[in-house]
């Protein structure tokens, strides 16, 4: 170990293991606080006059006591008396942001851009949480999860795992994963998974920079779930599964030629396969006309989008 580091640890009366253990706990606590602040801002939009104590009872934040919750919210300008400032927090809160790659992006294929958000759902006076991941091009909900906790392992992580399994066998290299600045989207375990699958993280700093995900939240909650009999987390999970299936297979979109997301996806993939087949035939014919004897393989006819795979998803 570097002598300077040894001197540093000795000077503060600790060892390397204890110091880094404290640092990890501090970062974890900071993540929790950022997650809670993001949720409180969302709740403020629908309940501008809800007191912090009442909000605490509904949110039940993990790892944060009532007094610490109230102090955190007041320091961030989220108290009822200064609600006009409730939609802004400064970088001093510890929130980190990735570059917003959504701006100016031309989306022309599946698995190029996924958008995600976490929203709350009220059941018998308590908040539960819904995480959704949607393919921007096909509008298909590729990942979803409902939980009673805001923790990353209960929200974004299981939803992302589901999305990756939904695209099993598809190369996700370069896929842009766009979200807001919620702490669950830059938690260490979440970022390790996006990195492992060669995704690129992107973030917006407001709901307007993640508008499609915000809109999807409203559709799922207000046009589907609120019409169902939901009294528990198990009810919410069952009805969310049902709703996502209906949305993906039976809800036509004007942006998708009045087709449901999965039907549109299948049609698009079929057209790509046909285009590749025609390109292969054309190149093969030219090859034969030139008198060449070696066969032409599909790999030699690389399409404009090399990650397109003509397979049943």
C-alpha cells in the first residue's frame, strides 16, 4: 500500500477497510436520499398541500427515519410552505447525471433506445411503486415491476433484468437507456448490469426530458389499473402483468400504423429479413455473373443496422 495512504489512515485513526466501509455506507445513504427526493417531487405534483409527516407515512422510505425524512425534504425546498420551489434541487444533493442522449436522436429501429421511469400507486393509504421500461421505437413495454420499496433491487434492477430477458439473443451493444435522475438509475448494481450488456446510460434532468416514460405511467395507472380491484401488492403485480400484456398485444398506436407494439415489431423484423434476403440474392447474382465460384454468405451483406436479428422475440 502507498505510504501516503497508510499515513492518511493512521492520521484519522482508522484502517483502510473501516474507511472504505464507511464510504460505502455514506454513498448508499446518499442514494436512498436522492431516490426519496425524486419521489417526493413526483408526489408534490399531485398533492401540492400534503404535509411531510403524512407523506412519510405513505412512502415508508427504507433506511430513513421520520425526522431525517422531514429535514431532508425541508432542506431541498419540498416543504408545503415553499412548494413553489419544490420542483428543483441543486447538484449539492449528490445527484449525478449522465448526458442526455435523447436530444436530437433519430430513432429508426428496436433496441436503439429504451426509456424508463418509476411511479407511485396508492393502495389503502400507502404508496407502492411501479417501474416500466419501454422500447421507444416499437412502444413495447419490455420490462416492468411492482414493489413496496423504493430500493434499486426492488425497482429498476428487476425491471431491467426482465427487459434483457425479453430481448434474449439480441445484441444490445450501444442501446441507450434513458431515464430521469432518480438514484435507482445510477446505483452501482444497476450500472454494472447496463455496462455488462454494453448499454449507454442517458438521463434527463426533468420530467419534460423523459416525457414518453411519464406519459406511459399515466396510461398504465389511469386507463388500466385504477379500473381494477387492487387491495394489495400481490393484486398490483397480477394486474400489472395483465395490463402490460394487453398494452403490448392489444392496444393500437397511431404512431405504429394502428398496430399493437408486438405486432408492429414482428412486421418490422419481417421486413428487415426480406430486405436482407433480397440483398443476398442480388449480390449472389452479381457474383455469379462475374464468374466467381465461391459462395456468398449473409455475413457479407451487412445491413445498415447490424444488430437486427430476424428471430422471434
